[in-house]
C-alpha cells in the first residue's frame, strides 16, 4: 500500500491551524527517519514533538535491553531532526502495565521528563487500573517506581511526571472517556458529556488522543484481520474528522508541556 501517514498528519496539522490549537505529537522514530520534513513542520507550526518509540513494539514484547535501545534510538533521531531535546514519551498501545513497570526507570535514565502511557482501566491488552486517574509523579525508590502526588512536583533525576489517559468512574470502576477507538465508538454527545464532567465537576483537564489514520475514511481494509481488530480499527472511521472538528471548536487545547508549565507554574524541562 502507498504510504498515507504524511498526508493524514498534514490533515491534522491543517485542522489544528484552522482552529488555532496546539498539541503534542508522539512520533515514531521509524516514521521520523522517512519523513524528517514532516517532523520539522510539526515543530514549525508550534506543536510539541515527543517520542512514541522507534518500531511500535509493545513493551511487554521486549526485553529491557531491547526497550532501552528502541527508545534511545527514536529519541536521538527526533532530536537530530528538530534540534531540541525530546522530553515526552508514550508507549505503543499504552503498554505500561503492572508487568512492565520495569520500563519506568529506563525511561527516566534515557532522559525523558514525562510519560503518557498509563491507561487506568482494565483492558484485554493494556491498562493499569490501580493508577491514579489524573496526573501524578513516578518516584524511584531503589529502582522501584512509587506513586507520589503531583502537588509535590520537584524535578530530579529519579522522577517522572505521568499524564494518564482520561477515564470516567462509574460504580467504582474506571471506563475510558475518549480518544482513538473510544472517540469513534461513543456518539459525540457522550464524549462531550464525559469531557464536561472532568472539566467542570472534577476540575481537571482532559487528555485527548487520536491517530492520523483515524481521520482517513479511505484507509485500505485488511479483511484477513480478526473480527475484533477490524471492529476496533474501522468502526465509524468515516465520522471521525467531523467529530474531531467539533471537539476542536468546543474546547481549548495545548501541548502537554505547555499545559504543565501553565498549570503548575513549573517547566517540565529544566534545561535544553
């Protein structure tokens, strides 16, 4: 199939520019190698460039050595392209789970200041349901990650700010609130309702995510995939762009780094 990532990403960039919004782009090193101009354009338009690793391998399919090499390689590629430090990381498929907490010290050691890989839900392939629902700190105690309140944020060599994906709590359980497949699954009024609960009732900011391919209604179908994968991938994909435009019109957005600096009056980045 012909490559579609460049066209689709420019589509998102154009929508963000039209609505005067800013975002964080978690970029794969493999993509950055092939489209360095696209990565530069993301930065030029005022957005944050962060890392999604190199090869989009879930952490639970890697050894610690393979994981370190993967994120180190991607970080070096991105930094060489944009000429700035890359301080944010998001694991493929939110694969920071109870079984992969060993990855957190490596993320810190490789120079990242924040992570956004934790989804505090129960899911068949990812999720850390015991994690806090809103931003917190991972603090290493003898190489073991311990959760601390973000109100006690003090940047040091053994801490990592975590920005978990948003959830809504019902009857004591967390449910995914929006983003990606959930954005396509839920009707827009439900996404908006969840956002308003988090913004207005819980007084928290809402973290939204989307993939460039999710705005591509003409994406080639792979009918040999298992039925659940087809459902998760193609459901309502023809409605995503309209919903995304509504979301951008209804709410203010910024990059993760900008949000943190404004909310906590403290930069994630101490020096470049």
